[in-house]
């Protein structure tokens, strides 16, 4: 990786995730008709943190939290062998408000795939989108987030990576 630029250090990343959780609390408390669903695989650390934080701040609230695999709904599948992740939706989404959570919004194709996958599980009342990083000038589909951690300007040759290991941070780097 060359041309690495740090977008968020660990402290800012945690603060941003907490802010997103508070925005969801403000709009959806007490979560009786709202479900939080993380998009496999990269949206799961973001959605895990947010759902856990909501439970810490409001232990009296039961949050319906699930994980959605979109492997076979992607339009870039092209016959390659892919190993799917597990979809875990231990609740009905029928007539519920859904908050889809992912790490980076780029072209919008992942979100379109997630909405297709969601339809196979029922008809939601409303679907909202929560994104940690929005690459706002690269959309190929008319998809916009409802909750944004950070919006950035980037070019096609750059990538955004959210790192969850020992050193938690978000970086932007040149892919060429």
C-alpha cells in the first residue's frame, strides 16, 4: 500500500461509532419496531459495536440485531467460487424498520445487493442505511446513507480500509 493517509485513529473511530449509536437511539428508541442488521462481512464489526453500545447505554432495551450475507446477490459474482457468510436473522423483518449497517459506502452496489437479500426475508416497513465512511463522489447507483460517520473525497484509484485488529483505524491508500 502506498500513499497511506489515516482518516480516523482509534479514539476518533470509537467516538464516531458512539455518535452513530446515539443517532439511532434518538430516532428509534425504544427499538420496538426497529431491527439493526449488519452486512457481512465488513459491516459486522461496525454493527456489533453499535448494537452492543446501545445495550450498554440502555440495558432495558431489547435490540433485534442480525447479520445479512449478500454473497449470491452481488452483481460481480461472475461464476467465481465464493464462500458465503452466515445470515442470522432470528426475528421477522415483516413490517419493521430496518437499519442496514456497513463500513464503507462506495458505488452503492453492496447496498443494492443487501436490499435484494433482505426482500427474501420479508417486506420491511422502511429501510435506512448507516455507514461508517461515505465515499460520496463515487456512487454508481442512487443510494444515499441516512447516518454517516465520516464523508470523504476520494478518487477511483484509492481504497478505504477499516482496520479492526490491534491497531483500530481507518485508512485511505492508493491501490495502484
